C-alpha cells in the first residue's frame, strides 16, 4: 500500500539515514545499548516518522508542525552523533555528514514549500 509520504524525497532520505544510523550504532559498546545507542536510534527513527505523521494530517498547518518536530529530531540526532564521536564511539571518517546534510536540506525545502502554502 502506497502512502503520500512515500514519494517525499525528505522522507526517503530520512529512511536511508535511519538505516545508516543503525549500522553505525551496531558497533557502539554494549554498555551504551540503553543509553546513547538507544537515544540516537530513537532520534533517527523520529525524523521519517514525524514526516509521515504530518503528511497524514488533515491540514498543511498540521503538516508544518510535524515537519518542525522532524527537524528538531534531526538536530538532536546530529548532536548525539557528535557526542558519540567525541566519546570515541564513532570515527570521523564514519560520521554521516553527507546524509545528515542531505536530509536537512530536503526537509528545509519541504518546510519552505508547505509554509508558502500555509501563508497564502
């Protein structure tokens, strides 16, 4: 069954980011399973989840609200990945800079598009 959000590039990019985050965090120390690993994964999953939930809402204003939450989760994810890097759990060459930047960019574009519809 295909939903409206399945065609959104921001959602697709966020799904790819989730897969990368799960692969990256699988190498973290086991004592972080219920700490940073869990937090990072929850933040990552929150991004496409909020895009999808907003897309299913009845108004563009509601959609915009959930896109804002998704962007907040993406910022939270970036911060947690920086913390993981600083703690030595994630090497610089494995840091997902490009996927994060791509998702930020696509999400920002989607927010601007929806905002224009709300403002008119």
